[in-house]
């Protein structure tokens, strides 16, 4: 029996090739979906989108069985919807996210993942209210859907518990908003993935599985509940290959794109081609890191 996998990874979005370059990289990695930033995640510098590159990208996607509905954008880290101590900075985050949504709309992308934000000097309950208030100013039913990412709970991060995500969602007027589950973040926040169906039941009770539209599939360098957020390559962390494979193959999430955000080997070589191949084979490769280094050195 052929098991459907919607699996991809983070890819580049350069000024020169934009979405077309992202598609080419995803194909090179053996992916049938991908995630990208529309510019650098640490700043607001954005180049105008070029229609010819968008059209070429869509054509290449169709030729390689990459469905546009499965492609994910990620909002930059500088957006913080949780803290409004400085109204100017809070409004900046709101307006910049609106701009990113417009860019997604131009690209034809249906989903954008957003970190809920950090409280930074205010009470968590107020921060959660601020996130909902900001989303009420942003969310539109005809725009790409915002997906709140589950966080590890590092520092004053919001959204590290299912209860916090639930509070945010309950106070957003529109139902047109969803969730992105990050396996590393869930682990580091204290949710074990060893019994994934049990966790899905808890997610369904708090959020609703129909709200889950993306999964970041990452192993973790950290033990359960350490709130550190350090990604590890698939099968080399504390979650383990089998548990992550169970997430990938779970029938309840078969139509949800799974995106790898695992670290480069030696901070130089992208692991995605090899990790995707290993997951497709459903077989852990203990020599993955050595194979990746040898592969890329051969290309030099």
C-alpha cells in the first residue's frame, strides 16, 4: 500500500529567483511541499514580487506534483503580537504581518505560520489578550490563513501550552485561523510524542484537529519539558525517528503538510534531501551525517 506523505522543508527565497528558486530547491531535495520566508526573518527589507517568476514557479510546481495549497510561508521573527507596552511597536507588528499576508496572497500561498509572541515584562494573561486583539485587527476570511505555532516556552514565550493556544483562539472573532504544531517545541514544552494518538486527543479537545494545517517535523536536542527550543536532525534527538515517523504517517493528519526545519550538518550542509529520503523509506539512517558531508564534498 502506498502511504501518502506531504513532506518538505524550509527552502530559500532569494531576491533573484524568489518563489521559482524556492520550488527548484524543494524539487532538488525530493520534497512535494516547502516553507519559506518572503525575505530575511530578522528584518523588514522586502523586494517587490515579480509576476513572471510567480507564474514560472506555479508551472514548475504543477509539473512536479507540488500542490500550491500545501505550501507554507513563515512570518519573520521580529513580529511580536503579545506585547503592546509600546503601542508603536505593537502596531508595527500588526501592519507588517498584514503586508506579509498581502505578499502571500500575491504568491498564491494559503497559509502563513506566526509565532504568537513574547510577554516581555507584562502578565501572560494580558499578553494572550493582546495576541487575540491583534489577530482581530488582521484576520480576514479572504486572506491567507494565519497559523499560530506551538512554542517551547523559552523565556516569556506565549503559546507553549495547548491551553494558551485555546485562549487565544477563543478570543479571535473569526474561525478563519489555525495552528501549526512543532514537534520539537511540543517536546520541549513538556508534551511527549511517544504516544502521539493520546496527544492528538488532547489537541482535539483543546483546539480541534481541524485547526491543524501544518506540522514542523523536528527532533529535539533537549529532554522533555526543558523549554529550550533547540532542533535536532531526524532520529538523532530525544524524540527519535520512530516517534517522528508516527507523526508523519498518522492517518488523522494525512492531509497536513509536514515541514522539516532541522539544522545543517556542520552548519554548512543542508540535511533535507537525505532526511526526506530516509522518512520516505521509513528507515532510519544512522550514517546520515557522514553521508551528507560526503555528498556535498563530492560536489565541490
